[in-house]
C-alpha cells in the first residue's frame, strides 16, 4: 500500500500564505489557512464572502503538491457550478501564463499560486491548458457514475443508459408489487403485509403509488437503513427524542410563574377534589416517572385552543372565594402580562401533547409490514431497470457505495489512477445522508496525520434543499465534532462580505442575528468590504396583489431610469406570486428574463405545437384536435369548432365530412380545406409516417413560424428536439415519457432588463437590485402523509399515520409529535430561504408585504385590527425587522381586477395564408397577416338572474361557503363557527368587486343566511353526507343543436330518490306573504329545474328525481313538482 507521508513543510506556498495574511481584511488569517493543503477543515462561508474564490485557490494549492491532477477531487452539486470552477481555474492559469502580474494586491496571491501550478504542470507533463478534463471537478452524480462504471464487479453495475426521469420505471415496479396481492403463490409475509398496508391506505392505490414513487426516487437515502431497521434502536431513539423535547420545555419552569402555579396546585390538592395528581411536585427533570405529572399540569394550564388559561372557576375545580382560587387567578394574571407568556404556552403545549416513551405496538407492526413490501419493491425495481436497460442516479449512487464497501479496504475499489489525496466539497450543508456516507467511505482508511486532506465549504444558513433530502444536522455534526472520519477538522470562518454595500450587510446582520438566535450554531455578523449608499427597503401594501404589482413595477421603472445598466432580479418563493407582476411589467414595456419560471408548454406557440404533435400521434384525441383547430396557424372560430365537434368521435373525420363542411362559415371552410391540404400532403410524403418529420413539416406548411417571435422560436425548437430524442423508427418510443419530459421543461430565458426566478434558483447568484414580492404568502399546506421517515437521535425511524379519529391514542400522539418536528424543519428552512433572498442584493433590496388594513366606513372611527404575518411566510420569519413598518401601512381597499366577459380574442393567420417554400430551405414570412377572431359568443345557456349585481355577489359568496360546509361536514358547523368567518366573507366580497362601503351590511346578511342554514333541519338534511352526493356538480348535454352546461347546487340520493336542491338567497319582499313569494319563485324556476332533471337523466340517473328550492333567508323548503 502507498505510504502517505505527512508534509513536513511547504516552503513554495509560504509566500502565498504570507501574501494573503498581508491583505487588509478582517478574515485574512482564515483565508490563508483555508488554502493550506496540510489542513483538513470546514470553512464556514456566509453569503457574499467569496467562498468560490477560496475553494478555487485551495484547489490550485493542492495541485502544487500532487503527482497527478486527478488526485485532487472537487465535488459540487450542479453541472453549472462544476463548469464555473473549471472555467475559473483555467482562467487563472491562462492569466498566469501571460507572465503579467496584476496591479491589485488582492489578486497577486492567486496569480502567483497559478504560476506555481504551471511550473508543476510543466514538471509533470500534465498539459492542463490543453487537457482541462484532467481536472477532477464534478458533481456527486458524475463521481458516483465514474466510480461505479470503473468497478463493474464490485459495484454490480453493468451496461445500461442513465435516465433523468425514471418515474415510469418506478410505477412499473410499484404496480407489479401491489398487484401481487391477488397472487395466491406469494410468500405469506408479503401477502399479510400487502393486505395490511392496502387496508391502511383504505385500498386507495392512488395514495400508495405517489408515496412509493417518492421513496424510490430517494432510496439512496433510506434503502440500506430501512432494510436493517432495528425496532429496539428505534424505540430507544423515540424515547430519547421525547425526553429531550420534554426537558427543553420543563427547563423553563424553575423560578417562573409556572413553578408558582405548580405550588398552588399542590396546595389545592389537599383542599380541593380533582387535584390529587398535583400532590407531589417532581424535580424539573424529564423522565418516565415525571412525564405524566408534567403532561397533566400542562393540560390544566392550557385552554382547548392551546392558549394559557386566563382564570379558574368552579368549573375548573376552584370554588369562588377559595384562597387557592384567589392565588391561582393572581398567578394566571401575572402569566398573561409576562413577556415570556408565548414561550411558556409553547412549552406547555409540547408537554401536553408528548407521545409515550414506548413505540406503539400497532405502529411497530405496520412498519414491519411496510418493510417487507419495500424489500420486494426494490427487487421489482431492479427487474424493471434490467428490463428497460436503464439506471437512475440513486441506483448509481448505491452501486458506488457498494463498490467502496465491497473490498477489504476502500482502496480496493479505487484503481491506482483514481487515487484521491485531497477532497473538497462545495455547499456541504446541502449533502444528504447517502452523499455523507459516500464521503465517509472515501476517507475511512485515511490516517489522522497523513498527507491527505478534506476541505468542506458551506453555510448552514443557506441550506434550502430539504425537499431533496439535504440534512443540515450532518453539517452541524461536523461543526460540533470538529472531525470527519479519521481527520480532525479546523473550523474556519470567513467574515468579510465582498458583495453587498454596508446598508444591506448591516440590515442582514441585525435581522438574522435575531432570526437565527436559536440556531444549532452561531450566526456571526459579516463585515462589508465595499463602500457606498444602499440598503433594504420595506414596502407594505394594503391594496392587494395588484397594488403590490404596481409597486414592484414602479420600483423597477425608477431603478432603470436611474441606471439602465444595473442588474435587477425579482425573487419569489413560487410562480403563483408572479400572477399580476409579470403582466404589469409587460404592460409597462419592461422585458423580463425568466429562469425556470414558465413551464415550456404554457406559452401559446408551444402549446399549439404540442397540440399538433398529439393530434398527428393519436387521431382520436379530440381535445388536442380542437386545440389544433384553434391554433393561430389554423384559426378556426369557436362557432366553427362547435360545428365540427358536434356528434362526432373523430375530429379529422368530421373535417372531411361534406355535411359538416356545408355547415361551416365561408371563412371556416377555407381554413379547414387549407389544413386538410397540408395534412394530406404530409401523409403522401415518403416520410409521412415519421412523426417528428410530419409534425415539423405540417407546422411549417401551415405557417407556424409566422406566428412565433424570435424569443419563442427557441422554445418551439426545444419541443422538436425532445420529439426527435423520444422517437425511434418514426414513432414515439414511450409516449408517457415524452409528454412528461415536456411537462418538466421550462421556457428558455429571454433577453430582458429584469431577471425573474425563485429564491431557490437564485442561490449563488448576485444582482445590483433585488426585489422580493409576496413576502406574506404562506407555503402550500400538504396533507398528512401515510408515513414519516426521519433520523431521530441518529437512528433512521419510520412512523405511520394510522389515521385514528381519537387523537389521544399512542399512535396518533407519536405521529403528530414527529409531524411537528417536520413542520419545524420546514419553518426553519423558510427563514433560510429569506436569508438567501436578501443576501443576493449588492446595492439595494426591496421587500413587498401585502396585508389587509381596510379604511373605516364614512363617519366611523378607524378600527385597528392587529396585523400579523401569514403562517409559514417569509414575512413571519422577518417580522422582528419589518413588523413595525408593515403595521404602519395606510388603510386601503385592495384593487380589484377588471375582467372582460365573453370569449377572449385571439390573433390568427388569415384564412388564405400561403407559405412559399424554396426548394432547399424555408424562409419565414417577413410579417404576420393576422385578423382578430370573434370577440364574443352569445351565451344562450346562461340563466337570467336579474341585473342586481349586489344580490348576485351575495349569492355567489353564500354558495361558496355552503359548499365548504357541506364538504367538511355540516355536523362540524354551528352558528358560533359561522360567525368566525366574517373576515373571510369580507375578503371574498372584495375579490368579487362588491362596493366596499356596503361590506358591513353584506357580511351581516351572508352570516344570517349561513347561520339559518346550519341551524335549520332543512339545511342539515340537504347538506348531510350521503353516497353519490356532490356540490356544484356540472352536468353537460347536447340538446336541440346546442351544448347545455348546468351546475347543480346540491344533488344527492336519499331513500331511493335523486334530489336536486337549489339555493335561493333573496328575502321575501315587503307586502308579500312567504307562501305567495315561494309559489312565485317555484313557477319562475320551474323551467330551469325541469332542465336540470332532464340533464341528470341524460347523464344516467334512472331512479325517481325530485327538485326542491331552499330559501335560507326565511328557512323554507319548496318542492318543484
């Protein structure tokens, strides 16, 4: 075995180290130590600290001490990052090769270091400038692929193509596993497991398939662990984590008002009934013996909503005027004004809901079943991959780890030419468990004092990839241990920020010192290197999302007018946050450059090409054929489209039908004949059976290029390239894979003055001016999963959701406990995403926060309602810094968008548009001959309900809330709960454009209607849950030459009758009896209700049908006989 003798000294590098230490920056010492190849280290590098430059210089210094460049391994997470480092290293070598020393002092160390590398390059004959591929700078995926492919025996990796999207292979393996439940020959353990898990999922395959698909996608992180799952270890881990959580909460009690409350309850236990449990006050230590006491104490101190109890009465066991009652109420009053009251409430909530220390037996059995299924699932996945000759990246990663662990020593897996002496990993905080394990195996047999080194670079506050398995605990464990494998690690920290101006740096320092005060490791303020004016501005907006879009546009316009050369970026958490911003920027004439924002298939020119592909691939795809007919290069009107679609199964056959053609408009017939001429010409061609060729030829011949601008042409070409790569012998190899590839593709970035991207996508980038709108938008609310998978106390653990209606069962309490831990991780990551966003700014950062603060009605005093940030939002994280400014926003009503009714107009080529094709190449027409399509379509199908917009809006809002009540269950609603929805009703009225001055009367009216409904036996009967029932159910039928679409308010089946109920919200007019009014309304709506009856019978209802009108204003139910 090669002897790795420690470096005694590196005199050739000493002048470089000295040059760095001589720089006038606060962290010069750390930067000098970071590039010393004798040291193993973890470099904590906050945003803007120049970590990439430091990593690059370390790579150069390591190259000066190795025999081959391949002995230095630098790992990144993306191909773009790897390419950037290669470019930087080669650029430094090229500059050094000129022999011209830079004039700036801080550039000299890198120049001189690159000169040393060139000397080593010449000595060893590397020729790096001609062979940059010898630089071993790669992603984790590419390193694993390289390692596994070079060790086929130990890795078990043979041939096979690598796929980026293995979802169809996953689905094949999943369905193969699940369908075996019907196989009588499978092992008993698998049969029992499948029956148990399918029963657990209520026999919903659709719930299990996504779960298993997600697991297979991330199996490199759990496969080895779940196969070796130790229930005893899992039990011990659960106990440890529960006790730790309990101890954290209990530690707040000593010396606090909570301890006074415990003492008072102890006194009460001797005088009052029901407090026997409080007789013995335990020490403030979490243990199996004390948890029951602290749980009861916490439950007593909290209300059912989780807030601190305000007072005690005889209902709580404290008689009036009893000395204990007076004392306890005094303590509760003190707690209410205590500045730590919120912290106490959270601690008590933790203690009140802690699970038992024992892992529940039912959950353990379900995990056992689940593990059995996963073993077979992995086996079926292997067979599916072999059958398709495909491999995904998790498989390659597993094979690489298998190769490293297959020999007697790790060195057996690495050929001599693959020997690694120095490892560097960028963005170490984003590693997942499998990547961490891989790194551990690589250094497993290293010696503490040999000449090999590890250098990890990262910033825990920029860890934002929880969704792909990044585990920040791995990063913090290395920080705490100051070691990795056999190597002791120096923990170095960069503190100088080269990116941002002082105003931005200081705001970030002050803000995140508070946000991250409870972080696993210390947040250290940065020092600004640059000079100049700049900072962070908060823009509170009370005029809604449209008002926010206007404010964003205004800031961008001002920035561009001041200096058009400045780089500007708009960062958002999700694409939906740009709904109003992008159109407003476009309206203002500001071009934007989207990065992974717009799915490629959403742009009209691309979606039209996709419709053409689907139509030529499948002649019976009616939806795609209709979309093709509406495409700009075909241009059929809606009226003609309805004529073609009427009563025909295959649209192309209808287009050729003389009877159909005779019913088309003159222009429509011209367009149809033009389309058929092109399609027939393509089919007659010798290559007409080749889908890719046929689609592109038809698109060009129909004038498609004339409907696409220069920026959109790249996206269309992307679709054609995808089509080519997914076809073989003229047909799609795997249609599902092709259309999934389209769904995952994004539109190519266009040239623009403003870049738009997500906060995640902005990581590693910088811009002069950064705008972050949508700060007060919360994250998506996910349904509770079937299982939680989590590292608990270092042990991989699985916790099932047994779906108990009783939330106090041991299984439910454990599942909810782990769920709170998961949500805390997500909440912490939102704060780190905020940090990533605001630290992208070099000069100015603008934060936009939408809140509700309505003006008082005329003549009324402004009522102040506390403004709070939305849960799970960036604003919630930053509230300590922005809250005061947001609360001071001037009252205003949200701006309501004005929407046009009718069919939107669409530009399209002229009916007789001709494409002149040269013999060799197509030249697009110089201009587009376009005419507007129809601007409106008379809607004969809409019921006339009067012209009172106010009444209509009240009806719309009432209908929506009744639908929600019905879906949730009428039994869960009463008048008190209805009254809590006043603000939600006002918000919906505002969205519908209801006059703001009339909000109070409208809200009161809707609350009365809803209260009458939930209190009424009629309302309860209508909304009772039944099989086959629904809300706002659409029924469509083709009748008398027209399509009829109807929405049934509440259809349901009861006692052999199909009931159609319709809500009518008007009050009985003054001067008219209720009986007379109801009779009039029954006659008024009889035709409509009769049409409903015919529609449901056309849809297949064969049992008797009855119709009723429900009048919630005065609680009457009337049958329309």
